[in-house]
C-alpha cells in the first residue's frame, strides 16, 4: 500500500534512523520514538527494533516488549480503514458481543484480523471512553455510540462504497 491510499510513507530505514537519532536523548525516549515511527510509517517495522535498541542501549526484547504491551502499536502495515469495537464491561453489558459478531460477518474476518479485500482491520479495544453511549465503535478515528448490530453495516458503508 502506498502513501496515497493509506496516508503513511513507505518504510525507510534511513529516515527511521534519523528520527530515532533526533529523539534518543529525550527522557523515556522509547515511547515517543515508537509513536513517531508509527505516525510516519503506519506501523513499527521489524527493522526499527534493532535501531531503537541500539540508540537507547536497550535489548531487542525490551523494545519488542514495549511494542507488544501497548495495543495501539502495530507490527504490520495497517489496512486503509481501522475499525475498533469496544469489548469492555460497559459495552458488553449492552450488546457489544453481538455487535462484534455482526462486524466479523460483514467484514469476513475475526476480531483482530483483516477483511478479505485488505481494506479493513477489525481490532478489539477495551474502552473507547464512551461508556454512557455503549456499545461503542470507532471507524477511522470517528467514535460512534449506541451502535446496534443492524447499524454497523450502515456505518461501514459510509467508508466502503
């Protein structure tokens, strides 16, 4: 996928090394570096891990541990559209399981997977901060509340003509 379709630059190790060097002296630099790399490339490329580890005097395992601990970091390029379904208790109490099931049917993938056409990532989240309007769904950064299984396909259709 190219920058025009996804909004991110293609992976460039030299550019990543420059970004890391610019930020390596920040206090707690690992997280800001990871955020910057993902903001630029859309994900944390495997080649970035040793670059970060070397610059920050960390082990590869420490860097990978940080990446895998935070669910917002991705290790693979993102799909064009990001769909996040809240599975926290408040949303579960009012039907997020049925909503998630409907999303898997419509997109043809499991939670945590990518649609067959490669256009949608379906990711679980454990709070979108919209508990008063549960169940909540986020599509490409736009938050929706009180989403029913019947309404979900309509919302997806807005970005999937």
